[in-house]
C-alpha cells in the first residue's frame, strides 16, 4: 500500500533552512530570520539590496477547471521546481500560504502531495509564521477604528449606514456573513448592520500580496475607501488614522517566508488570496525576490486558468511589471473524464470518448493562455488508473493545438517524474517567444473590461447587470478609478456561473450581482453568480477528522 502524504512528509530529511537558502540561492545566513530550524523570513534589508540584480525566468503553473477528481496544481508546481533543480537549473518555487478555512473545511492541507511537497507541512498548513493572523488583526483594527470614529463623532463624519468595511476571520463561518453590531446600549456605540469575510478575501490580504514594500503597503492602506459621509463622499482609511498602526502589525509579516521541498529545494510560501473571490496569487515581494536570487522561478495561480491565470496576468503582472516567460497547464485524465460527463464513482473505468469530450475544457484553457502571448505546455498529472489510450488522447488533443503535453509522475517519483517536462519548460522559457500583454488596456471602461473577460476567457455571450451596478462603475470612473483592472469573483468549477456546467460552455450569460471598489489593492471586484466572500463548512468538514494522536502529532490534516 502506498504511503500517505503525511507519512511521506514525516519521513523527510529536512536541512536547516539557512543551509537551503545559502547553498541553493546564495542568501547569507544573517539575511534569514529563523522561525525554528526549518522556516525563515528573508529580511527586507537584504531584499532591498537586490534591486539591481537581473531577473530570472518566470514560469506560471495553472490548470484546467477543477473537479472533485483533483488536478494537482500545487503538487505539479513543486514537482516541476524539483525537476528543474534536478537538471541543474537554479530554481525557486513560489506558493501561497494555505488558509485555515479550507484546511478545516473541505480541502484539508495544501502543501503539495506525495513526493512533491513543501515542508514542514504541518506548520505551513496551520499557523506557519503568523502572517494570516497579522493580516486579520490589521484588518480588524481598521474595523475597530471606524466604529470608534463613529462613536466619538470625529471628523470627517461617517454615515454609519454607509460603512463598506467588514470584519474578517480565517475560518469558514457562514453565521457571521451578516450580523448586527454595537448592540447593548449607548456605551457600545451605534447599532448597525455589519458582516464578516474570510481573511483571504480581505482587501488587506490583496494589498499585502501586491505591495512592493513597506511604504507602498502603508500608502495603499491609506487609499482604502471604508465608508461614505452623508453627502456620499468617500471616507478613507487614512481619515480614521489606520495606515500607521496597521503597518506596524504587518511589518514583520511582509517579509517573504522561505521553506523547502522534500528534495531540499527552496520554496517561498507567502500570502494567500483566494482565486475565486480575490486575485489568487502569492505575494509580489516573494516572486520578485525569487526572480533576483534564482535563474528560474515557478509559481502558481489559484484554481483553473480562467480565474488564476487571468488574474495573475491581468492584475499581478500588470501591477508588478512582471513578464512571464512560459506557462504550464495541469490536467488529469480523471478530471477530463468528469468534464466529459463521467460521474466521480465511475472514473476508474477506461472511457476514451469521455476523455476526448472533456479535452474541450483543456483546449479552451490553452487558447486562453495563448491570448496573453505566453508560450504554454501541458502537464498530465498521472494516476495509476489512467490507461495508455486515455493518456494518448490527452496528448493528441494538446498537440492539435500546437502544444506539447508531458506525462508527469512527480507524486510517486518526485523530480524524476518531471524531468522531461522540466527540459521542455526551460526550452520555452529560454526561447524568447513570450510576448506577454494583458488581455485589455488600462484605459478601457470598467464594464467593457468585465465583458472582455467574460467573452474572451469564459466564452459568455453577454454580461447582465442592473442599472445600479452599471452606474456604480461609471461613478468610480468619474472618481479616477477607471484605469483599475477587474477582479472577477465567480465559481471555480465552471467557465460559467453555474458550477454544474462542465466542459467548455459557450453562449451563456454572466450575471453580475455586485461590484466592490478595492482602492488600496487597485482593482474592482466583480461578483458574479452565487459566489460567497465568507464560505461555509460542508456537511462533513475536514475538521471532523483532525486530531492529535497519542504522540502529540497532528492526524487528518492531509
């Protein structure tokens, strides 16, 4: 019987993180701020001294539309990074930090799998270096400052009916989506409606991951629109004196975290906005640091390419001035079967026709990535139930689009299972073929940006939005926010807003429910369908199976 992910992780022989950083990336020991022997933060002073260093090559790992069958995007990111190191390429990996909400909710841990993991796995999946706690506390400090501002009647006066800033907690808790606060009498303030989002949907998380440094972070926090006055004029976070104390809380967290893979290769794990409700990428600081100290940087973007890759290209790369050199789309035979109409319980049986039908989803993602001018390849994350005929069908479908596909066995074989893929990725990244450009220009009107993503990436026929939403977008354009990119919030399970609509649907309508201004993060959030910024726990949450065994070790997290 094969070993479980957690068994493999526990058998890992980790090296001191100072040794990994020094030997693999040339980071001096005094630039690493250790959190125990196996994890560290890279000092901001050292990072600031790297600015004149040339950048290495940037490789994005994305995926087909996710299904309950699993795709293995993080596992492939780790496996490819190990594979590149295996063939002698100085490579760093950049990942997001897992949120406690999914860890205790539906997904369990998120640190790769099999022999393609980042470690220490339990630390990464739980409190790690405390970054998410710092972000949550900073966010809620601003919430407290807003209500205190209202309580004391401080200028500029806030209309308590028009507070746009919610509170956050890093746990799936549907009961907190909408609340009434300040009950209990005069001493507790003015009662008003409020609510909670999950930390990974916080604008502070988005700012944290897009900031280029501490001053940029502070400036962006100051630009957050938290409320309006009675004339409907904006009230900013700087008006309630938020940026200073919030930056103090975030100062240490802003430094990127360095850990290692099972093969002792360096991995930056930092920041973690969701991709279905936020922009789904690790921090700009971590990515830029990796590009300075490694020749190749492999990063991932959340969920399928319609969400993760689009936002990586249109938001992160646009805002940070990044120019990706290659992209990898992860696919599995099992997931493609589901897109071809097979139920999860029937995935063990060979079904070439279903794979063929499901490949329409992969092909759509290939075409979409090409629209950004980035050369792409496909990694087929192999399962033992995959037949040769099914694998050949996937390879043929990719090759019909002019894209090479490689069978990867990194879960079972580690870096040996991605060696062929790694060599081709180097070929693509070094080819100079990338002509990266965002999907739409800054000057395009906001509603047209939403339409462009919906039609070009999702295959939608139209975008439906009521007059109030359209007017809100026009108002923001008049206020000087029209150059912002759009951050689409929709289900990750389909190109459409219907999570049950698999494959590559076309001609559907994208129903725009709400738009939100993230003036500090510098994008407009467009909520479509029934997407929630505070998820709930499933009927049987992962938390039900997580416990400490007799030896005090965590069980059930992976």
